[in-house]
C-alpha cells in the first residue's frame, strides 16, 4: 500500500490518499476534513494519521510539499551559501548572482568569486584550474558563515573535471562546507546552471530538517514505510536524493496536483485549474505529466533563469473567494483569458477543476470544465501514483561513429541514477532519449538527454 501526502499553498491545504499498488485504485480519505496546519510538522502529522487501517500496510509515503517553493518565494529557511565560478580570467561578462531578487540574493550576499578554470564548448581548457584561489575562497566563505558552496565551471556539461577537482580541494580545506556541483543540475546555459546550484546549496539544510521530521513521523505512524518526495515533473525521489538535491522538488505540489487531476479524470492531456482560497493555478498536462519549459528557459524570478524544466503555469490572485463577491464577473473574465491563452499555446484539451470542491459552480459555462471525483485531494493522489525517474543531460564531443557507444553509457548511467532515486533496479527502464548536434557549434558537439523510470518497490 502506498500513501500520498499533500502539503501545499503554505500549509493551507493538507490531504492524503491511499493507492493499492496491485490495482492502482486510489481511495482519497479525509481530504475534505483536514484543516490548515500551523506548521509543517503538524501538517505531516495530520496527513500521515488521517488514513485509517494503513499503519502496518504502507510500504511508502510520498510527499508533495511546497517547502522549497515557499522558501524560493520568500527567502525564508535558506541557509548562507557561496558561488564559485571557474572560467577564463577576464572573460566573464555577467557576474554570479546577477538579476537575483533581493530576498534571495541576501542568502549569498557577496560570497562569490570567479577564478581561473573551465573549458570551452569544444572541451579545450580555458585556463589551468587555480587551485590556490579555490582553497582561499573556500576558507574565506567558511569563515564568513557559509554552509554550502556551489561550484560552476564553464563547459562542465561536457568536461566536469574542474568542478570535481575543485570539490576535492574544498573538502580538504573546509570539510564542513556542503559542495554542490552544477553539472549535476543541468546542461547548456552557465547562468541557469549556476543559479540552480547556488539555490540547491542554500536549500540543503532545510531538506535535512524536513527529511528528519518525515522519518520521525513515519517511524511512529507507518513503521517500515520509506519516504519519497515529488519532483518538479511529478516523478519522485527517495529521501537521500531529496536531501542531496532538494531544488529538484521546486513546484512539487503543483506538479502532483496536475498529475493527480489528470489521473482522476482519466485524461492524459488536460488543462487543469487548481483552486485555492486566495490564488488559482492553471497548468497543462501532456501524456499525464506537467507541460514544462525547455531546460534552461524557466525562471524562479524575473531575470533569474534556472536549469530545471519547471511546469509552465500561471497563477491568478483571488482564488475561489473572488468568484463569490462583487468582483465575480471580473474574476471569471480574467480566468477565461488565461485559460484561452494557455489553450492557444498547445493542442486544445479538456478543462479540469480541482481544489475547492465548489469552484466548478462559479466557472463560466463556456469553459465546459469538469470536476473529477476527489479533486480536493488531487495533489495527494498525484503523489500516491508517482514513480521514480532520473535524467542524464550533457554535451558530448564525439564523431558520429562514436555516438552509439556514448549513448549506451548514458543509458546505463540513467538506469543507475533512477535506482539511486528509489526505483527497484529490476524495474528500471529507459523511457525517452534524444541526441542531436548543437546548432551553433562544430558537427562533433552533440547534446545528449536520456530519461529512465522505474517503480517504487517494483510495483507498477
């Protein structure tokens, strides 16, 4: 038995669902009666104790939480971090942290540096790695209170050696610093890769606290159940992967809600309107997964790109309350405008309404919206159904004749990665892959992407 738990909208919506892995039958329970929680700890307690008859049966509990999204929106619970860029001396036009909003920039302040190192897009060294400068920077930011450091080298998606060497130096001179390597968090786009790595370094202490809290509750309420966490794409990772790369759970609650709505309605392609009391999220689902931005084009804030392909969505202020007051007509007009714009950006699809159970009654009839059963627990259902996935994304330097061998190696790496994320190794399989030349570079430079998936505990 798998349990899905949803903690979203600043703890304003807490729900839970149970999945029978043999039948994929989801039973939402107590979704309408779980009141908003005052703390994440209380939200976890309520959601994990709300489902009777599952204490000894649960094999896993998957959580779709909004901790990371909340922290990125407010700057709260972000630990002091530092940014180290390895690039050609004097060749950096845009410094680290450029364009960061103030509430996020304060987490790194002026703890950044650009030192010699990195490679060009063809894999040629830009400069010899300045090992002394790396060590000096690590000592300085450690003494300045940093808890984590993100290392981003130019060209690391193709040649990560300088990032790895810098990490070894940092671990020797400042072993208490948590090191994040940017090549593990994206491919092309140095700034997006760097931003994502710095944010991850700042989020790691929060993730450790959340994981400890979850494990404590599971030990008491669901002994033997392993914790899993929903990612930005609606898939899941185990606790260790969440602790190491928490930034990948940004927009997790939204992703789970989109996937859950799709599953409850039996629609692989849909436009989902997720109502809350104060805000409404509108997003697209393609083949049961959130429609997402191309890698390197998503932003956490205006002018702040990240390397994660986050779900494309829009948030409308007001929520269901806006549809019951004097401004109801305007709220309906605004919502129809957003829905129409998103529908025009993709193949037209049915409109699903989840969240507030009374929301569908306030929508214009022209939308022909459908409210699936148990829609209040859509995010919890999405969490209960989610399975592990992992991607390998990199730039490779090879002649066409060598690509098949490199692809095979990437497939093996993706299968190993999804097993580390919590999938039963016997269930791991490749679900998609792409390879093609990078248009503005010589013909031997290719972008390679492989996605693997698997099942929690071997269950489909």
